[in-house]
């Protein structure tokens, strides 16, 4: 960072606890104990995972609970078409994740690796501001283009999403409002990743939970008081994300030593574009296939009536509670994996991976059993139709099995992203969609609605098997990357590879 940069003139007297100490800047001393950087660099693994993953899991679980409550708000209007409209609009959230993920996930993985590498090469830290600026402004610009295009093609888009008949107006209202906020939603998702990249998971938790609380408050006003229905639900999502964008921007400006969001640092340098898109493209493909998957699933399920489709929407939201908790683990550990890889710390990388795998297994096992035992009571809180209740119990069972496989697949994907293994990360991102489409089509032909319901479960199991195979095949390449990142330990690591 240049000496005339105002960000570099911050004094130690105003440095927040979460910011790195001045002694860290030259890479000669360890990060201050208790700082976000310390948790990435040298904290005991269990303590590091608690710091990084518990706040992320808490934010995820609050978000999942919000989805359930939001469905309850819409369900209280006693209109199945409104509930179906939210289900039809779900792929749009996948689109937002695709845009924000390309820049946010790719940028954050690179930032964490650069932070780790800066312990040996302090100059690496100076590249971070270029990565952060490119990630944020890239997400906003592409989000604006997509949002405008979607609004211009709103009617055919609603039809493509699978809405028909009485569900079209409600779906159009929900999707139209969401499209207007795509740049904001993409920026919020991207900024979340950038804050996480520095190990500031508590700040991410505060932002996401604050956004959820604001969302609920807006829901009460727009849905229950003003009776704006699904348009009110979409507006609540958009406005709450405006608030979280403001929070993340202010926090980064006040607390981050290396991240800068100023447009002047924006760059199209290959040194930034290649690693960001190398990881981000995997997120794009995953989200794109999620959209296709949802479209195919919605259209096939719609053939069996609005009841099964509404039941599927509620069941997915219930299953998301434990699934998002697992995502908190797999997303929370990514900065730790990337930092350890950039630093060349093989032992820490392996310990973090092992501990997070144990956590994923324990969480998925516990919640699967618990939710399965009380599935009827949980589902009955949202619908009272006996036929919808029966099909909902089957759907949630399939979702829970898929959740277990998805948890381990997500952890493997995080490892590939953290270590810059773009090809395996892309393969993991594509596998679910590539496998799901033929499985659900043939499942529908051969087994009817049951084939549609269980198709995602079968796909997830196959994806985690593919991921495990690629992880075994990539272990030596990852070891070599560790050796390259830590020259003084290269001989030791190579000897371990040969052994």
C-alpha cells in the first residue's frame, strides 16, 4: 500500500480489536491474539472453527428460520397460489447467488490466500484492495444488467419459471420486485464473502441477523398491514439487503487494514481476473444449474397439481434449517483453509479439514433424526390439507437424506475453492445439475411423483461420491501447491509426498 494512501495512515490508537496490529504488516510477528487474523493464522483449530463457523451457522439458521416464517406469513393469507408464487420465484435467488458468487466467493478465496501468503511475502497484502474493488463493482454492474434485462422480459421469464393460470400474476409481482433489487442483492452477497475473507465471521453474523430482523419487520408492515402479498415479501427482502450492504461497507472502511472498495482500485489485471473467475465460475455454474434444476422440478411437479408444489416449497424450507446450519460450517471454514494453503501450512490445513468434516457429520446426523421424528408436526404448522401433509412428509424425508450428502459435497467444494483448484471446483458445481436433469426426467417417467421427489437425493449422493474421488486424485497437487507457497518447507512436503 502506497504511503500516500489515506488508508495507510491509520494510527494504532484508533485501530479496532479486529484489525491487524502494525507489527503484522511486515510479516515478522504473529497476529495479535484474539484478532480475526489470529484465528486464521495460529489459533487452536477447534477455537478457530468456533470463531469462524458458529457465527456463520447462527446467521444461516436465522435466515432459514426466516424463510419458514416468511412462508407462514404468506400461508396466513390462505391462498395457495401466493405460496406457489414464492416457490416459482426461488430460481431468481439462485441467479443472485450466481452473480454475487462469481465475484464474492472467487474474490474472498483469493483474499484469504493472499493474507496467508503475506506472512512470508508482505507485499502480497497490497494486492488485496484490487481484488476487493473488482469483486464488488463487478457484482454491482453485472447485477444491474441482469436486473434490467429481466424486467424487460418479465412476462416470458414468469412463464419460463413454470407459473401458469392463477399463479402468473402473483409470480410476476414477486419476480418483478426482486429483479429491481438484483444489484443490491448481488452486492450484499459479495460483501458478505469479502468480510468473511478476513476471518470476521462475527461481523457477518451481525449483518445477516440484523438484515433478517429488518426483513421480518418489513414483512409485518408490507404483508400483514398493507396487504401487498408476495410483492411485499420481495420488497422486504430488497430493503433489508440495502441495510446489510450499508453495514458491511461501513465496517470494511473502518476496520479492514487491506480491503478497499474504492472504484480507483478496480482492475482488469489477469492476476486478479484469472484466480477470481477460476473459483467464481464454479459458483456461477452451480447457481445456473440450480436455476435449471428448480425450473425442471417446478414444471414437473406442477403437472401433479398445486398441492404437491406448495408442499414441496414448505418441505424445502423446513429442511433448510439444518442444511443452512451445515452451510455455516462449510462456508465458515473456507477462509481458514485458504489462509493455511496460502501460508503453506500443511498440518493446519489438514486439521481444519478433518475437524470440519466431523462437525458436518455430527450436525447432519443429529438434525436428520430429529426433524424426521417430528416431520408431521413441523409440516402441519403450515398446511392443514391431509393430502398435502402426506406428500410433504415424503418430500422432507428425501430432503434430509440429500442434506447429509450435500453437506460433505459442500465441504469438498470449499477445499477446492480454498486451494485454487478451479477444475475440480467447476466439476463439483456442474455435477449436480448434469446428473439431476436426466435423473428427474427418467424418475418422473418411471416412478411418477415419487421419482421427482427422490431425484435430488440420488443426485446429491452421486455428487459427493464424485467429489471424494476428485479429492483423492487432487491430494498430490494440493501438496505441491503447499510446497510452492512455503519454500522453506518444500523439501519436507515433497519427502512426505514421495513417502
